[in-house]
């Protein structure tokens, strides 16, 4: 199952009822993924409040990475900075952009295992950006909530090489506000992503 955040002007219609807009998701600090200031009418971003279960795999996309610099950039690592407590990172992998819509989604289950025909993982070091361009890759962080509680996703640390020099910058994760509950109390909340011959097998 995929959770999807809403973006742009549609969100503004929900803000009065849900009270959840923040600044537009952009790169933090100085780096090639830091975009110019947003001045358009759709600068609001979404947030999503939902429930998840403990000790099951979730897949968090890092959306909208774009190289605003004049040099080629190659990723070397991506790491969640916040939240830190109660969250375990299983893997950080890259997938072709045709396999996942980079809109701030979160999937459930091991994508490479559940959909091996479509989701073919690559190391993040395969992700490159031409000057002034986006990438054909989507970075997905595979995580597990290890204990019940409330989690508000914050920043990822994106490390890279450009012009034979190494650097890093912060970049915001999808604005997710999640209440994690024990799996045995709410198994219906979790449906791993499956396709092809694995579709319909359900939870294990």
C-alpha cells in the first residue's frame, strides 16, 4: 500500500480544516540541491498524519532532488537525521524513476522482494545529476519503527561528490506525522507492496 501526500493549491483548501501547512520542501543549507526561494502561489507543502505498525518495513522516498549547480553531482550516501530515536534504517537504495513517482510517498514492505520484476535496487552511489538537472533515480530509505510512539519525520543528510570535492547538505523528508502502534494490535494497518506472482499473498 502506498501513502501519498497532497501538494500545491489543493492543500491550501484543506489547511483551514486540518491546520497543517509548512514551508515548501526544499534543500536546507548550502549545496547543489538547494533551490531558489519559492515565490509562486503553490509554495505550501503537505503533511500527512497517519498510523503505522512496529517491526514492519516501510519505504520513505526522498522526493524532488534536483541539481541546481553547474557541475555534475554524484551521491555517496543518504542518512536519516530526524527522527533518530526508535527508528532503524535497514537500507538506502536507488530505483529507476519509472518505478516510483517521486511525490513524497511512503510504501510498505520490501519493494525488491515484493516486486522483483519492477523494483530493481541499486546503490545510491549510482545516482548522478547532470548540471541543472534532476535524476532518473529515486532514493528510498527502508525503515522499521522499533517501538510504539509518535514520529515526525524531519531531515536527511545527503552526501555527494562534485568537481572532485566531497560535500553534504540537509534535505527534508516527506512531512509525515506517524503514530506507531504494536503490529499485533492493528495488523490491518499493514499491507506490503506486492506485484506479479506475489500479488494477493497478504501479510506474513
